[in-house]
C-alpha cells in the first residue's frame, strides 16, 4: 500500500484528506500539534480501515521541524508516496495593529515549513520516478487582500511555487498540485479572528470533503492547479486579469474592512 503524509491533519481539510485516503487503503502519517486529536483520529482510521497510521506531534513553526518529521519517517522505514502540505493559518486585521510574532509564525508555517518539507521528500520521489505532492493554497492567492495581507501573500507564494514545481517535475514522473479552495467549513475564520459581522459576507461555503474530492480528482488528471468551491470562487480567481490592480485592491479593502 502507498503512504501519505498529511500536515495539519487534526481537523478541517487535513482530517478530511486522512479519512478519504484511509478509505482508499492508503497508509498515513499524520502531523499536527494536537497529540490527543491525532491519536484519536489514528485509532479510528486504523480500526475502521485496517491500515497503518503513524502520528508525529510537531509544531512546524519550530526550527528544524521539517528535518525532524523527515527523520521520523526515515527511522520508521516509511516511503512517502504522497505529501500533503496542508498546515497553515490566517490572521485578520490591520497589519500594523496585529501581533508581530503571529505574522512571522504565519510565514514560517504557510511558507517555510511547506518549502522545507517539499525539499525533504521531493528528491526521493524523483529518484523513484513516482510520487505526488499537494500544496494547499487558497483563492486568496490570486489577489492582494487588505486585512489579510500576510495570509494572502503567503498563499500567493504557495501558488507560484507549486506551479513552478509542477513544470519542473513532470519529466520525473512526480505530480505536483496546488489546491486553492474557497471558503470552507473549518475553524479558519475563528482562528483568524474574523469579526462576527463577516459571517454572512462569504460566498457559498464548501465542506472539507468537497475540497478533498476536487483535489484528488485534479491530482489524478495531472492538473497543476485546482480551484474548488462555488462558481463565484472561480470568478474571483480571474478578477485580476480584467480589473486594474489598484481598483481591485481598493474594492477589496472596502469589502474586508470590519
């Protein structure tokens, strides 16, 4: 059986990936900070699907966290066939007024950990001439978003980085996909400290399961990018092609201001 490593696996989209892949008889390595949630999920999936599930409790914003994760898989003799870089978070508000340490941690998790983990596992996939990497971005990647400035910028990095890797690695038989979901039923809005007034402002909310299904189908097709969510989400990803950037950012500033 193949093995998938999923970061941010304790809830939301990461948990949905774990459940879907377990149902496909894929062994799992689950990575997140919450030991209790990971162990509970691991036990459920092992009992239901009779697969192997390893748990790595790790805060990926820590120095050398990716090295530590890679070393565990190596010591356990695990071959990672699918890497899913899903861990990430956002932070809502005026950048100058938000906690500076939290902004840095966002960059460390959304960008640095993703790049580091990708570089740990990609060379081995190229040597085997097989393997897949899914990097989870967002529709926020397609334009600057005032009051989500660092989050949107970090996801833009993930989009550009992943599409470049898709082109670089096709000749090696390694598939790279960047997933860009729209609003999804997760704890994102709560964790990002969105005000309650935004509850009704988002477009159609997707379930994590819908995002995962769209993503895995796109991976099988060999796509470089998948946008999941409502038709409005797909329109949003193309607005910057038709609207002057200053105009677009000015509109978004009004829309996202509390």
